[in-house]
């Protein structure tokens, strides 16, 4: 529960959507299925009213089916997710509640078939599709832990069989001749199966460490990651592309625009990769990375078929309008990506002779192997961070409150007062865009992010928790509303403290959360030794002027066995000196604008190990990142990260979890 929560039917819908993990399948799985429905309708469209009713009924059944599959999977993964520190929506629900929910979704999934008469073939496929999640998740069969059978079952149940169901349901109302329909059906099912096969293999690759930690044996957990990725790149992806070309070839006679859209997408993707200096990788190693050609499958391909159907048969215009209404957020993200590439390429074309001067130079030198002490790590981190804001309160801002970029030389932050003044001035602006949770790297729904923190940090009833750098207490309010815990929240800003107290009062959590204005560099002066079960730094560690001092103080106030959890941005290492120099210049600009001292992961990890912490994990964040809010904040305040220069991947979003050893 957050201060931005809503009440009433919409709140109930959001809670239900979260319970069935709707964000995992709505934007990625449903649009390609609609594309196949549009393609079948183009062969021989039925009356528009019947077509629209059938399509809505099919969509409803698919939603029930997807929800059912995720609930069954979560219900039988509770213990594994607990061991891996992953969120699970079925925790806290009784067996009776889980079974009732599954039966309800099965019954609801067949209602459209009973009302609209999809045909017996579609009904058989739908029934079989309801059985597959059980075979995939429930012991003793539990195909997900049986190697190749697991990925095949997932690809079939999540992609191929729903495609077959959609096509058969549309066929029943359209009366399409078999010679025109069955080649299209075969191509669509083959393409969807191979796309699903690559999807589940990438998911297992990204989740490999969690599965190993949980003791879950998957196809990916039993193989070396580089070999597994080679299998995806060399066999699965080429086969998927061949079937997609086959599908486009079959669709081309009645939807010529699809070919031109595919070709345009290939050209655009080449420009995108060139613009962001990214390699083409159909099996990216980093969790949450863009996986080509997702935009084509999920936006442009179905949109093109819907538009073609509407042009050829104007009475089908409501079908075309339905797509952007249902998938507005996904369409917006794809359109923004196109716009971003166009703008950057335009700037590069018209500003190729303009050099943006930072006013300072950074060394970009890697950490020498001989520098193993905490002092040498700090010296390296200090030199790598480059310039930071000067002592002026306005910082890198114009008088009208927008960013002017790096204009203050290379003076460093020397006192926490500068950070305090920055947040006193800027907190209201952050709240206008970020709400009560100041997290740049976040999920599309802030509640999902809070649940992720609960799980990854391991917050449990009865704990005493420190939120170090708490902002206005958005996450703390959620944690205290979900767990019976006591939270001490510390902020450097008096303005943030006032806003946090208002929020806590509103949610009647005064007995759970205590806020104070203070400097987390001096935690032992604020709290007794061995006091906290968990200490959280949620995108606040990057404000640490002296990381060693902060981590040493945290160690002192942690109980033996207590956990330190950090989620923040960390300085990326360049492939060469030239790239490292560009990374350092971007980091310098960010540090000046946001009053941060972007940390170095190796430095932070080394300090913690020197201090005696035990490593639990150091890993990239394990959720799909939605940077729309951060981009909106940058646009609102005219903050241009590159100012016409070539963009560079300058940051890694990481989680660090360490434990204070128990007393012998």
C-alpha cells in the first residue's frame, strides 16, 4: 500500500492483475496471438460484429488461461522461490483458496466457448492447454525440472497451443477453405513454438542462479551459460526466423504491408544498435535486456495486420482501434524508442562538427590488481568519479529550475549539507514525477518493485529495519503495511522528513515507522550497536561521500547475522580506454546534476569484505526495467545526458546483499 494507492473497483483489478502476474504476459504474449487472429480474419472475414465478439471472447479465454498457468506455477514454487529470495503471489493463501482460484479460472475460460460457440476443435485445444501447466508445475511429473521436456512444454503451453486455439476459434466463425488456412496455421504454430522456445530458454538463462540457489534443476542450470547461449543463437533463433519469414510469405498476398514493415524494422533496428552502440544479441545475458525482435512481434506486426484488415474492410475499424487501447503502454514504449533513435541520429547529423566540452578530463584507468586495500580502492573510486557539484545550492541548474549540465569545474562534494540542500529544493519536483518512491530503476508498477524489495532483502515479521536514505518513505510505508516490522528511517533532508511524516500519519503507521533527519555516515551515533536485522540502501548508497565510513557504521549497528541490502547504480567498466573516458564523462555529468558519487562495485564489495561482511549475492537487478519515469523526469527538467555526443552504456543497476557474521 502506498500513498498513491487507489480504492474501489480499479484497486481490486490492479490487485488481481498483480496476483496473476499480468505484467509477465499481457504485453508480451497476447499481441502476437492477436496478430494470428488478424491474419486468419484477412483470409475470409466474417461479419464485423461476429468477428469482434469472437475476438473479445478469445481474448478473455486467453487471459483466464494465462492467469491459471501463473497461479499453478506459483502455487508449486513457493518453497523454491523462498530459497531463491523471489516474490511469489501465492504466499499467504491457503490450499483451498489456491484450488478455488484455479477452478474459477478454468470455468471462466470456457464461458466464451459456451456463449459464442468456438467449435469443438477449439474447445479440445483449450482443455489440453489447461492441462499443460499442471504437467509443467505439479509433482511428480513436474516437467519444468526435466530438461528439454520443460522448455518444450512451456513453449507449447504458453505460445503454440494458444496460437492453435486462436486460429481454430476464428476459423469456426469465418468458414475459411482448408487449402488457404492450413499452411498459415502450420507456419503460425511453428513460429510461435520456436519464439516461445527461445523465450523460455532465455528466461531460464536469466534465472539460472536463482534456480541453482533454490535447488531447481532446469535445462539451463545444468549447462554452462556460454554454451546455452550459443545453442539459442546458433540453432533456435535461426529456426525461429525461418518460420517467421515463411509466415510473412504466406501473409504477403493479402497483407503486402507486412513485408515492408518487417524490412523497415530491420533497417530501424540496425540504426538502433548503431545509435546505442549495442551488439545484436538474440540471447542477451543480462536480465531484462531488450530481446530482438520484441518490438516487431509485440507492436508493429499485429498493428500492421489490424490496419490492413481495417483498410480492406472499413467495418473492422473497431478491431484496429482496440489494439492501441489495450496495449497503449507497450505501443508508447516502442514509439518512444523510435523517436529517441531519430532524435539522436538527427543531432549527430546536424551537430557532427560540434564538440561538447566537459571542462575536465578523467583518467579512465582500470583498478590495478596490486591495489587490494580499502584505501587504494577509495583512491581509485575517487579518481574515477570525476567532478562533482560545487558548494552552490543551485548546482547545475538555471534560475528557472532546469539542468544546465556540467558547468562547475571539478570541485567535490565536501559536506552532506550540499546533498541536504539539494533535496530540500528538489524533493517536490521528484514527487511530481516519481510519486513517493524515488527509484530510477523500477518496474512498470511501483507495487511490484516494493514486493521485489521485500523478497530480495528478506524482510520478515518481527524484524527491526533501517531505511538509510529513506526519501519520503514510500517503500517504508509499503513494507510496514505488509510486514509486522519496526522501521527506523533516516533522511538528510528536513523537507523530506516533513513529507515522510505526513505520509506516515496518513497511513496510520506512526507505531511502525520512526523518521529522523540525520546523516547515515554516522549511524553508530544515531543507533545502538547490534540493533538492526536489516539495513536498506535503496538508490541512496550513491550519495555516500565516504563509502568505507558508511559501511563500517552499518556493520556496527547490524545484529550478528543481520543483512545489508543495497540496490543502486554502479559505474560500468568500459571495454577500452576510449570508452571508459566517455563513461567517466557521463558519470561526471550525472554526479553534478544529481549530487551523487556514482560508486564502483568492485570497490564497494572489496570494502565490505575487508570489514568482515559475508557475501550473499552481487547481481544485476532481476526485474524488467521500466525507465519511463526516469526519462520523463529528465525531459521535464531538460536534462540531456549526452548533449549530442554518442550515447554509451555507462551504468550497471546492481543488487548487493551481504551479511554480518554470527557471533562464534
